[in-house]
């Protein structure tokens, strides 16, 4: 696969209102070590190492579970809203309850896989944010340390956990956000659950960001953190509205061409428009693997 640059770095200038995120910290030192490639791979080695590419691809076809994805979606719906400015104290509603639940799922996946997955929060502030000061905001992520630290670039698999209604700053409305972006968040969780079983050369980071709906703020915080900590990025797979589209009045392109469009049958990939862009090369590779390894149902041992 062609080496690609950090897609996240392009988000550094995307913060709404031009306000920068500040006080960016990782709550788990072990996660930071693994992202920087200064961990000992032996500390995270599986008892039964499964690192054969073909075997992993074949097993993913049956281990990824529609029932698991549905259960994650139903649980996220129960938080009523995951707006970035919503309640952070309640145990049952709001973004705080949602991110603690996601963190708990990462812990659960780790316990089921010899504690190889490292859950953490990326905490940051967004003073003068779109809807007021955002203080103590948190992305939720989990790190699966790579088996080879000679090339310590990480691969980010991410989605935004937050949701919203029509108004940007309505933090109390019913905003279940099952399509945008419960679907992507459920997929990141399911990939973390299943892929924690396997051994990969590069470190994988399963990331759920906040405040995407207010201007990609959680992603900007992660991008800035990677720059500050000299964390090298090999690739970024962003999962947004992956369960299909049902385009409503406030939907927007490119995922929704027009109001009323419905599509749950196709896998849609978006990348840079430039033919020479490494991001476009990455998208082509993903499409190729889907067509040749998944849709075509290649023979598995």
C-alpha cells in the first residue's frame, strides 16, 4: 500500500470561528507511548498471534456482527442527545454518559483480548467556542499497539460521536443521530471489538471525536496533539454516515445529493479530488479490497 500523509493535519485550520483548541492532554501515558512507537511490542503480544493478512480478511467477514452494530446503535439512541454542549454529569443522557459508555466498551474489548487494547481520553478546551466555552471536552479512543516499532506511524480509524438537531447550539433537543453519526461510531466500536484479536505491524487507534458538528473541533484537537507529540500518521479512515443515506431537508452534499435520496446498498468512499493525491490512492486501495476480498467472497481456508 502506498504510504500516505496525515489527513488529519488538514483539519488544523478548520476550527469554527478561528479559535484554537488548548490544553490538549492524553489521560493514559501508555496510550501515548504506543502512538509514539516507544512501547515494547512484547508487552502487548497475543498468546496466539494471528497476523496473516488473508486469514484476517477472511475472519473479519464472519466476526463483524450486524447484531453487535445494532446493539451499539440502540444504546447510543438511549442517550437522547450527544450534542457536544449537552449534559456531562448525567449517568443516562448527554455526551458525558455516551463517552463514558464508549470508554467502557473499549475496556470490555481489551479485557476480552488479553488487555492488548489501551483505552484513553484526549482532553482539551475550546475557549470562545461556537456555542460558548468548551472546557474539559474529551475524545474517546483506544490504542492497539503495533508489533513493529521500526515504522511507528499509526493508522487512525475514527468517527464523530456527537450529534445535533437543526440548530447548531440546541444542546437539549432530541438528537439521537443514528445515521449521523451513530452509524460511524458503531462501526469504530465494532472494529475495535473484532480487530483487537489480531496482530498488526502498525499501531491502530480507534477514535471517537466530539464537536464535529461545531467545526471538526475534536478532530482538530487530535491533529494538533499529533503535531505537538511528533506522532507520525500513516493513514486515516474517517467513518461518517456509513449505514446508508436517507436525505432529509437539512442534508448536504456530497453524501446527500438531494433531499429524498435513499441509498443503503453502496459503499461510498470520499477522498481528495486530485488524481495524484495519496489520499485518493488510499481510497482506491480500500475499494479494491472491498471488491476483491469481501464482495467477491474470495476463497478462505
